[in-house]
C-alpha cells in the first residue's frame, strides 16, 4: 500500500477516563484553508483544467444552493461527504409539535466513500507525549447537547480538560471566545464561571453573535505553586453560534 500523506500527532492525557496511562491522539492542527486557497491548490498542484478563480466562483455558487436544499429537507451525497438535517431532542407525546426551546435542528456531515478511500493513503506519525501544561479536551453545549460543535449564547458550556482551573491575580486570566472573523476576544464574566476545577469548567456562554469562535483558557494554575505568568490553552476545534 502506498502512503502519500502524513499527519503529525501528539499524545495527550485522557481526562475523560479514570485510567492513569490513557492518552488521546490529537493531530497537530494545520492552518485552515478557505475556498479560494483550495481552488488555487487545485489549479497549481492538482491539474485542474479551469482557473482557480473560475473554480472558486463555481464552488461559491454550489455551496449556497446545497445549503438551500438542505433547509428544504433534502440529503446530500457528494461522494466526498454526506449531509442531512436532523432534530435533537425528544417528543413526549404523539401530537407534540417542534419547539425551538426544547428541540434543536442541526445539519449532520459525515465522510463519504471517496474520502474514506483516501484514508488508505494516509499515515499518522505520533511525535510523543505533548507538553501538557494545560489542555482543553472537550466542550459540551448543555442546551443543544452538541459536543465540540455548537454554542448557545446565555446557556451553559461544560469544558473538560487538564490544568484548566482559573487561578492567579493577573488580569489576563479567564475564559475567552475569540471571533474567527474579527479576532475580537470576548471574556466570560467571572460571575458566569459556575464550576472552576482543574479538570472541568462550567460557564455561562456570553451573548455571542452568529459566527465561529475559538475557545481559550488563560490561567496561572498548577497543582502546586501558581505560575508567575499566565499560560493559555487553546481548543483546536472551532465552535459555532448559528
């Protein structure tokens, strides 16, 4: 079997299980590519028979139409990924109607057969145990039940991790949501930190606008002596307010 691709990864302590010698494998995050950058790569490396700008235009026509059809209840199968709507939440009677306060409408994306086949050409190189000064392992939106995906403003978020307790007297200490479009850093008010433990934080999500955010935790905490300067743990999965 030929290997064409390699993904680098570090081992991180698994704070979601009681075992001491239990690690999760976390790929080293590369930069995020947009439609334009992928189109340019297809034209310069992939041998596309149209220009990057033409491809970008076509994709930007395709994606909104795909979203429109998903909103009409259609499922999508591109070969590379499948997508479709689903509703999270339960109905407690045969006559119950959809309730936005109780139910959450989402779109689910999964890898398709073509992308799954590409896995045969990929290997993972584990670089060893990562420097685990502080790690965010998981973010659960309590209102929607979404894990590592959605944010519901003004509702609770459960953050699991390692050495993430907010401690110390520096002004920078705290929990932040960083808007990916504007780079604005929105800090969680201290009074909205409901639980503050080394392996778990529960916070009230600020009144965030629609967009994509990165979650950061800045703290001086260690199990022994406080650090002189804060350190920041950044979650490697983007979270979305829709």
